[in-house]
C-alpha cells in the first residue's frame, strides 16, 4: 500500500511537516511506502509547509508602523504569509 501524508498543521501542537513525518514513520513501520506532502491553507503555517521562510522584509503594519515579515522566494515565485503583513 502507498500512503500520501498531506496534513495541515495541528495548531499549537505540531507543524504540517512534523505531522507528515509522523504519519510517514508509522506507515513505513507497517510496511507501506509513503510520500510526505505537508500542506497549508495560505495563512499561518504556509511558509513552514513550503520549507520555511528564506527572506525577511520590513512592511507597513495595520497601524502604519514598520513590521518585519518573513517570506519565501523560490525561482520567480514569492510566497508571503498574509497574516504577517496586514495593512
């Protein structure tokens, strides 16, 4: 049997990557093959599911103050966690 471990995070408990790794560990222990494919819904946890942020920029927050925002660039594509850059 082949298992695809594609979980979102378990808020406050484990990241999507950690959950996928745990599912894969159990699947492999049972003799299955497993692909780990952590996912996210575009908010908190998205950058972690994609491999983690690899850049930081200063953006304008909701009250006009500068705030740091982590983001990820992969080739011509950038991904932002919209929760970190309101405004």
